[in-house]
C-alpha cells in the first residue's frame, strides 16, 4: 500500500471498519434473520462446511476475510474509484461481492443460486449493505 493516497491511518480504519462490519453482518444473521426467514443464517457454518472443518474454523475464516481481505481490497479498488459519500462507496463495493457470493460461492457450498430463496438472499443482501455501509463510513472519503 505504498500508494501516496493511503497511509497507516487508512489501513487501520479499514481493518476496524471491516471488523465492525463483519460483527454486524454476523449478528444480523443470528438475531435479525430469524424474524425474517424463521431461522438464523450462519455464514461461518457455510464456510466450515465448504472447507470440511469445524464451525469455529469457519468463524475464524469469516472474520479474517471480513476484517482483512475485503477492507484491503476496498482500499485498493473502491476507496478512491467509486462515486458518492463514504458510506455509499462502501455499499457499492460490496454489491459485486454479494453477487459473487450468491452466484458462485453459495452454489459451490450446495446452497443454490441466491440460496434458492428470495427471503434468504434478501437477508444476505441486507448484511452486505450494512457491512459496506460500516466499512465505508469508518474508512471515510479520500481527500482531493
């Protein structure tokens, strides 16, 4: 990240935003999803099943991707290239990630395209929007 538009502060804010976004995403799946679809949505369990490992390892992987991979990718690809306010940039960055998850990852996990469920895919979309909102808001907008 030697780009002059990034400094340690940007990276730290991105990692904090990614962690907070992942936490919100995970808690929404546990506590809000049951009110909408009748059961929780456990991304960690889906990851664990795909990897053939325990739910705890799936949870660690979920938080690693959400806390490190997506925030650093956001700094490189979305932060200064997307339009709008900071929170909108975060959301716009997460929309393609959501689509990849629904079109590629969920079928690979045996869950079907868009979970084969409009309500479940909408809950997942809400989680991605909230994650992107938090990430973008915490990182902020680049100075011109």
